[in-house]
């Protein structure tokens, strides 16, 4: 509790501020604490019923949409005189659910229907089965993208679990597509109206409202395409330059591409099933020939378990749960007729977009977008196979066309020009940092820059070596720490370099540096985070708990960012 004298001073100050200033102060305090309640005595006069005076809004986000929505909604609620506790799910203690009364969750879906990394702990907590929250009134806004088969799955799961644990829905689950702003804000407005049993004035929509599920697609032309790995490397990583007109993005954003299925594979599927390639059929509202659907629209390379199960039901065969593509399925468990295959087609999902971090900078490269694509490979029964989209991009000819869209990441952004940044990006994780460095170079930013990069071998896998060396020579890069895992007997990774340079790393942190991690989620980003904790503990002379608290402080002060996949 605040001392009485301090409270009096605060009350006096608050009595003098305008509504706009109040919202600003609110945001300012949120920035400091990440979790803030506004006292009831600063409610907008006469607008509030006594039915509800306090709510909690938590958000789980990967690329910032849920965060910005949660922030907008909390500003709205506070304007209505409701006290709001706003918290990121990785900062929220799940045990606090027992103390909540009115609880709103805004959460996106990632991967194949998975929660955002920062929401995993909360998600697992509510799935434990022993949660009992009969006092809780809750509402869930699920952010998703109907281009993915498991649309809004995480929000659905959260809604179901909170209900199963005894909670009461304030309003039914709100599933939102990429054009989420208006839908979500209207839903929230109604939910608050239900709680307060009064009609709220119409809530203005937050941000630009897109037409229903329409992405802004840019037609790109491939103007540069080189393999960054040298002969003898185990890898192929392509630097691809795409010319577009009018594209708008910021360093930290990705582009999305929807790949198509190889024509030979589609032809083989049509032959083996005997289906009429030119027959026009309807797939979830879209009419096209069977060939066109299989080539451009439907995911056939790697089926979700739910689709394999439906295939088994349609063809009346017992198929074990397995990772499998349609071609293998048709060979091992054949359909009995073209008509039966048409029933299978109806159950196929659409092809999901693939994202690639943008490695160019708007200030340095104008209308061109660059990406850094690693050709993905895997084997099935000893046979080498390549990832659908990365393989297509690897084989792209100069002058060929490619359709792209921008996937914004509003929580992976450069700080002000004078701030120091530490970038940890092994492999293709280098991509956004090439963008950051070109951008800082073009803007003449004077903050210090430290890059950690690693891959297998110096000679063959030092991606963007010439540019990096040039940036060292010009002083743009203050420090570069390299880790080539296979150049010596023992494996050395970027996390080892962080520890080797722990003293200086910690000094940068103490001086206010921002940390960015990009690349593989598991194990790289986990090992790097552990290495940073070790550095804070050792060089900051802190206990394990204190170093965790220090890292939490960096996260809540928006000085620690991850973009991992
Ligand atoms: C925010 C973000 C940024 C990213 N940035 C980059 C980047 O800068 N550079 C980059 O290279 N990548 C990046 N990625 C990864 C990229 O989006 C793709 O996931 C990657 O290229 C693989 O896609 P693909 O279509 O080539 O492979 P897919 O065809 O999707 O295959 C991927 C994996 O699925 C499995 N699989 C596929 N088909 C089958 C099958 N029939 N049977 C069994 N298993 C199968 C295999 O394990 C395979 O390795 C990023 C991802 C995200 C989310
Ligand atoms: C790699 C990846 C996988 C995704 N998987 C799903 C999914 O399975 N289901 C879904 O509805 N949306 C999926 N999405 C879409 C996101 O949920 C959507 O873009 C959302 O607005 C992101 O919100 P956030 O920025 O708060 O994380 C996926 C997005 C990405 C980048």
C-alpha cells in the first residue's frame, strides 16, 4: 500500500490532469511495471455502474498482435472508469487465477495449433486438470489466421479449459481472423456492457480495418538469387532479392509466401486415383478444377493427424497415427474409386503460409525485399526429401514471379538510434540483423552494435561474410563474436561465445543494451537464454533467482526480444 502522504500527493496530481494525460500516465506506468491497476477514484465521472470496477486482461503473443490489442482494450476499459490489470502471460502467475474475478484472455495460435512460447506455462497450468475456479468470470479472444487449418486452436483450448475448471463465460469465445481489430473491439465492448449491465457508447475501431481475411498481396519479381554457402557445405542457404512496388515493412518483419505443390506430384496423385483432373469441384466455397486445387490450394505434403484419421474413416482402413503425405497415404492405403478420392479432397486443408524474416532494410533497399532461405531437408525411410516452400524458393529463377505478403512483428523492433543492441542470430537467424544493420547504417544510428553469429564451418557457412567484415571495418559493428561448431574437435556455439565474453556482455546490459535472438527455437534460443542467465549470475554477482529476476526486468522493460521458429 502507498503511504497516506504519498497517496494524497498522487490524488492532488491526478485531480489536475486531463483525460489524455491520464491515459498517457497510465501507459507510462504500465511500461514501468507491466502490471498496473488504476485506482477507482480516477474513474471517468458518472459513466460507471457499481457492477464492475476491476478487470484483468492477459495476453499471449508471438508477433505483438495480441499485445497491441490487449493494450488498446485496456485503454478503452480505463477510459470507461474500469481499473485494469494488464499483463503478458509470461509475466502472469497462473496461481493468481484463484484471486481473479473478471478475467480476459487475448491469445494467438502458433505452429500447428500451438500456444505462443510466452504463453506455454499458463497454457500447461490450465491443462493440469486440477484447476478449480468457480468464482471466475472470463472471456477469451482468440487471434488466428484462417489460412491455417487449426484456426484459433489455442484460444479455443483456453476457453474450454477455463469453463471446465468451473469458470463462467462473460461472453462466448471470440475467434478472430487476420482482420481482428474491429471484431475484437466490438466483442469487448459488448462483454463489458454485459458485465456492467449498461449500454456502452460505440467503441471506435482500433487501427486500420482490413476487408474480411484479405491480405495485401504484393507481386514480386526475383532479381537476385545466390547460394551463400560454399562448395563442400552441408547446407544450402539462399539470399533472394525480390523487387516489388509499394511494399511497406519495418526491420523485424517477415514476408509470407504460400507455396504450391509440385506438378509432377499432383500428376502422380491424379494418375493413381483415376480422378478427372479437369472436373470442377467446390472446396469450402472455392470452385476450381481438381488439378488446380491439388496444385495451388490444398496441403498434400504433410497431413495433420486429424486429416489422416478422416482419410482412414473414408477409406475404411485402420491407419496408425503417423507423419505422412497424401502420396504415401494413397500408395499404402489406396482409395477404392475416383469418387472416394473426391470425398478425401473435401477433407484436405489449405496450404499454410511460410514466413521468412526480411533481411533487407527499407531505408537501404527501397522497394526490394531480401530473404535468407535455408533449404529444408528431411528423410522418410532413408529417402531424402526437401521442404515444400524452401525448396521452391531455392530453385527460383531470376525474373520469376513470386507473391508475397508482409507479416508484421511489432515486438521485434530496433530501439532508438542511440541505444546499444546485442544481436544473436546463428544460421538464418542472421536475417533480421542484416536488416537492422543496413537500417542503422542508412540512418547513421550511433548506438553500438554487437553481432553473435554461428554456423557449421567458417570457410563454407559464414553467411554474409563480406558485408559483416565491411561493417566491422567501418565501425558499424562494434563487436562480432563468431562460433563455427565444426571447425574444431569440441562443438562451439553462440551460447559459448556469450559466456566467453560474459564480462563485456554484462557490462553492455548494465549500460542499457537491448538483446535480440533470432533463429531456431529449440535448442538454440533456450541455450542462449540459459547462457545469458549464467552471465548475469557470474558477472553481476547474483544468485540464480536474482539473475532470473534481472532477465525478467529486461523483458518487462522491452529490452529482450526473441523471434524464433
Ligand atoms: C517468424 C518466422 C520466421 C522465419 N524465418 C525464416 C528465415 O529467415 N529463413 C528460413 O530459412 N526459414 C525461416 N522460417 C521457417 C520457414 O517459415 C519454414 O518453416 C521453413 O522454410 C520450412 O518450410 P518448408 O515449406 O520448406 O518445409 P515443409 O514442407 O513445411 O517441411 C517442414 C518439416 O516438416 C516435416 N515434413 C514435411 N513433409 C513431411 C512428410 N511428408 N512427412 C513427414 N514429415 C514431413 C519435416 O520435418 C520438414 O523438415 C521462419 C519461420 C517463422 C515462423
Ligand atoms: C508460424 C505461424 C503459425 C501459425 N499457426 C496458426 C494456427 O495454427 N492457427 C491459427 O489460427 N493461426 C496461426 N497463425 C496465425 C497467428 O495466430 C496470427 O498471425 C495472429 O494474429 C498472431 O498474433 P500474435 O502477433 O499476437 O502472435 C500462425 C502464425 C505463424 C507465424
